[in-house]
């Protein structure tokens, strides 16, 4: 008989039809149905996966028992099951093989091939967050490719280390300005007992290297197996070797796989059929020096790549400046002739081709002085590309502003540090919002390039042409962007704080864990809670209860939000999944009793609950300490501020700065 352990809360509320705030990034938040294979003594991984999903779990003895469970209950089965039985299973549940690599053993390859996915792990401090990222991606609850497709420019940093561990000390710095990290599998050097290195690293070694990299970066990973003819080390005489590694990369949850166009079509077709949430970069490289962008062959290669590729990459070694101009003509031609078409990454290699690296806008490979070698001839760093764009007039010098509190002065130092690291020409200026008309005066300047504002503006703001959905719903503008439409500058009011809150909430729980769960929000005013409520609604959470405020007007944000007016109301909710306090620091003591009350009530463990404290400043009682001591997953305003800074940098200057770098470079003073 299977014993079912629950991770969901009990509500005594009546079922409601929840209104939905229109949020572009809201993805599938349906509760997934999973079966997890685990090794003897490793049943804790099943409980962890269920906790991250916010679902119940049950350890079962057979597939029949697993199929009898409720679909949302995670079934755990010992990996010693007969593989032939697993192969004949019904497809109602996604089957994930888990394998702990700490004993240096390799997964059972037959099990790996039968399962839908495979999760490799170690018992490290990064485990829960790595599980969260992995599950959210393979289940389609996050879509990094969609986010990157909206950017004007994207880059990738290629790890050319023979052992990923060598990159870890500087990985945060290496990643600044990069939108993805490429794992060059063919450049990995697996040591053998005799002191030599394997000609091709084993799947076991590659899996361990990938696991280490994913645990230490939030960037999407591009899994690349470059062949000998294309400046790599994988042999070309065995195409199935490429399939074996690339398919395993899909199972391991790599966001992108690099599939070379010379591979047989049946292999490329099969990878496209099995890619799941992963995206395919269809890659072509020519090192002969004779490739011409004006040839019929070039257009035919693009068409072939577009059949199975989510991104088409074509790279050629050139020796004449004219080749760069011909590439740009080819780029404009395919964009006009093939519509819709996948994003096109077109580059010329060699010193002469560096101009094309500056003009390319999709996944431009970049290098860094801290890397042991460049991955291809003529690669530039992010800083070198930005300097070139500025010298060509493509990135004019702009003034980026911090408007409001004097505390923004420390953030100004961080922004300047990032501008210097990336060689961006912009300068950062600070303006006190107290002065009447200060904001409108600043945004009218010809050199205005954007601003972040704290405390945020409350509409109406007639000088802002457009408001984002978040800014409209929250009635708070904390970021002003400049966009060009038809050659005319347009000022856009945006709210970045809600994304900082949502990124914090989804570090240790997948988005679907919040779906249809109860939340409790404490604040002194509607404005203090608006961004938090918008973030919660983006996760499909509901109902939402409030203490300390209520919405004065009815709108999408106020729908399905119910104020608590008495102690009896508090008791009515047996246990919320998440509590967010937006109370000022001097009122933080009011949160402690609620945390203690909900820690001792209900059937769910506090470890499956979330507390977020948005208070900034010194306090007599620290509710985060109370929450953590009671087993809640607790976050503070520093986490939210760091994620908001990440989002603000993306919005204002189109550059990606990793969360860990923000925390590392800014120190405690910023938050």
C-alpha cells in the first residue's frame, strides 16, 4: 500500500472563478503528472521534487500503483525496476530518471534511453534551486527562448575550459553581458587512469560537467558538439555519436542544442521530434575561405537549416571586407524572402570578419580575457563589440538617471561599474524627485536614455506616451524607457519590481506550485502591495487575502482579493502557501504572530511555504528569522532588489547582468 505525503494546503474558502490579469509572460501553470526513478537510499530526491512542484508524493512498488495515484501526485519508483516494463508504460506520466553522481557512477544507459528526461545531481547547497530550474524548464513553465527573442541583441559566452570547474571562480564576471553560455562538449578533456585524455569525453563525464555548470549559472545553456571539420574535436565518421549526446542534452534539460547541418536529415528530424522544451540551433560552418554569401548555396543552406532549426546559424571564414557587406545583404534578403523565418545568426570569422560580429544581432559568440582560449577566429568580447557599436554611431552616448531617494546613489555606483565592465558609453546621473517638475524636465532632454525611480511614480503621467500592462495594473512606474517608433522617440512607463518579486518567489518553487493556492499580503497601503499582488497573479495564485489595506477601486488587480477585517477572518484561512509582508520596517513586529500561527496550523509542513519580507531598514523584530526558524522558505528585500536590478538593466540598456554578479558587485550597501 502506498503512503501519500501531501504538500498542498487546505482552504475553507468556496471555489471561485479567478479573474486573470493579462500578463504576457504567463505560461502553462497546470499541475504536472510525474513518475520519478530513484536509486536505493535516494528517496529524498522524490520528496524534494514534489516539494518544488508544491504537490503530493508517494513511493510506490510498481507501475500499476503509480498509475492508480492521482495525476498530480508525484510517484517515486526504485530505479531497479525492469527496464522492459518501463518501456511498456502508459504515457500518462512524464518519467524522469534521477541519478546522484557523488559516487562517480554512471547512470544506467538503458534506463536513460527509456525515460523522458534524466536529472543528475549532487547533495550541494544549489540542489533545490537547480531542481526548480530544471523542472520549470522541461515542463514548459519558463521559456528563455521567448524572452531572448524579444531582445534587440543577444550574445553567448563559450566555455573553452577543458574542465568546467576551472571557470567557476570567475563565472559571474564571465557572464556579464551574455545571454547564454555555450558548453563546448568537444573541448572537454576527460582524464584517464594512465594520465592521458579520452578522445571523446564520455556521457558520464559530460553529464557531470553540465550539472556543475547549470548549478552555477542562471543563463540558458547551449550544448555544442563541434566536429573536426568545423574547428571541433568530435569525429565525423559516426553521426549517431552526435545524436546520442544531443538527445541526452535534451533529457538533461539544456535550453539549446547545437545541431550541425551536415548531419543526416533523419538525425536532425528525430532530434526536432524529441526536443521537448529545448530549442535547436541549426549550425553551418565553413573554414575553406571560399564560401560566398551571394551564392545560391548560401540561400539553400538557410532554407535547410530553417526546416528543423529554431535558430539558423551560418558562419564562414573570410579574407575580404566585401564579404561583410555581402553577408549584410544576405541577412536582409532572407528576412524579406522567408517569412516567417527563424532568427538568423550570420557571422564571418577571422580578423576581417569582425565587423560582422558587431552587426550580428542573434547569439553573437563573445569571448572574455579570463577565458583560456577563443572558441573561433576573430571573436570579440562584449566590451569590444559595444565600443565598436558606439564608434559606428549605433550606440549613442545617453544619460541614464536614478530619480528619487538619496539611497539611489549606491545603485548609481553599481550601474557605472556595469557600464565600465561592458564599455557602454552611457553616464549615470542622480536627480532628486522632490523638486517640482523634475521628472518631466529630465525626460524631455535629448540625451535622455531612461531612468529608474524610487519611490515609483503614480499615474497620471502625461509625459509618458505608453504604459506597460504592469504599470497600468499597479498604477506604479519605477522605470522609464525610450523606444523608437517610426523614427520618433516614445517614452514608456514600466514596472520592474513585480518581476523582481516573481523571480524571487520562483527560485525554489516552480510557477505551477503557486497555481490556485492561497496567499496573504500585509501592507499599510494599496500602493505598497500592488507589485506583489501583480506578481502573485502572474503565477495564477488565488485567492489573495490582505491585512492592513483594501483596494479603493475595482479593477483587474483588485479582483479575487479579499481583505481580512478580524481575527476570525485570519482563522478562516487554515494555511496560506505564501505570505508577503510589504509593511514598513517599524511595523515588522506585527508579522511574527501570523507566521507562528500559520506554522502551527494546517496539515502542510512550513518547509513547503514561502515568506517574503519587503521591508527595508532596521527593525526590532526580524520576521525573516522567525519564518526561517519555523521552516518557511524565507526571502528578503535584498533578493527582490537584486532581481529588480537585473530586470532594470535589461530594460534600460539591453544588457544581461546575472543575479549573482549583482549581489557580488553591489555588496550590502546597495540593498
